[in-house]
C-alpha cells in the first residue's frame, strides 16, 4: 500500500521546519516556522499566505534559493520536490558580496 512516488499524487503532508536566513528572516519576522506540505511548492505557498501582510516577504522569497534537507533545489520545479517527515527547508536570500 502506500502513496505513489510522483509529485501531485495524493499523499499525506509531511511536517517539518522552514528556516529563514538574513533578509528572509527579517521579512518573515521569525527565524523558523513549521511546514505541513507534500511538496516544496505547497510549503512556500502556505508560508506566503501566512505572511501575506508582509509584502517584503514575497519579494525576498522570489529571489531566494532553497535547500531541502541540505540539498540545493537549484532550478528544479518546486512542485516536484517532495518534503520528508521531520525535514528542513532553508530559505537563503541573495547575500551581498557573495
């Protein structure tokens, strides 16, 4: 039994932590918060909804890079990135001088 492995399948959401760094932390007003989502796209959409009253959050998120459980997401479609139970999403905004 069990859920299919492809994105978009009906699967139970995983819970984990989103960690915000630098400008993302300032825009969110918190260093971290929980997620409950199947994919990275779902977790980021929910975070955007939670912070809809903070317009800078959406701008920072749009420019950020992401690590999921330590692995860079790069240019992959966020809807194809499955999240693990107890996992971590790191939101890394562009850093000056980097």
